[in-house]
């Protein structure tokens, strides 16, 4: 079966709550290594680990999971949480497992010493 990985939003800034997503064309505020395509590529490199969280739970239905995370200036993920969107996987073991996968990812350092807040949408389908 297929597993889809989609970046939903990324914004750079200080230690504040996430801001609304930038316009569809981007607003140029991202730093090298911290832009949408950069974060998407790095998350994609770990898709099998996130998929293992879903498979380990023996889910029988497709599902999506929105994960918020914060990347510090050094490129370390310092916090993760499940997004507030409706109609998503609610199994705490899957959420915690995917959060642990994200926390192990090393992103690019921020040239400007900034924190990056992002969220990512994972879509899973059961393997038959």
C-alpha cells in the first residue's frame, strides 16, 4: 500500500505560538534549510519510522495525523504535539510514537539563530 507524506505549514520566528500559514506562493521568510521543501525532504527521509508507528498499532482503517513541532536554532526538535484538527488518528500510542520519531530528526541549523515552528500531516493506509 502507499503511504503519503505532506507538509502542511512551516513558519520561522521567535518562541511564540504558530502563526497562520504563509500565502500559497510563500512569503520568503524561511531560512536556508528551514523552508517548506527542506523540512518536507527531511521528514520524508524518516517516513518508514513514522509508518512503523501506525503499523505497530495494527490499524485497520486509513488515517491522518497532524503533528506540531518546534525546531530550535541548532536544528533539534524540542517539542511535539498533536494538532487540533478534527477527524484524525487519536490513538495516543501512535501519536507519542510519531512524536518520538520527529524528536530524533536533526534539521539544519538556523543561520539567524531562530526557532522554527511547523506542523506536518501524515497520511496512512493499512497494509494488506
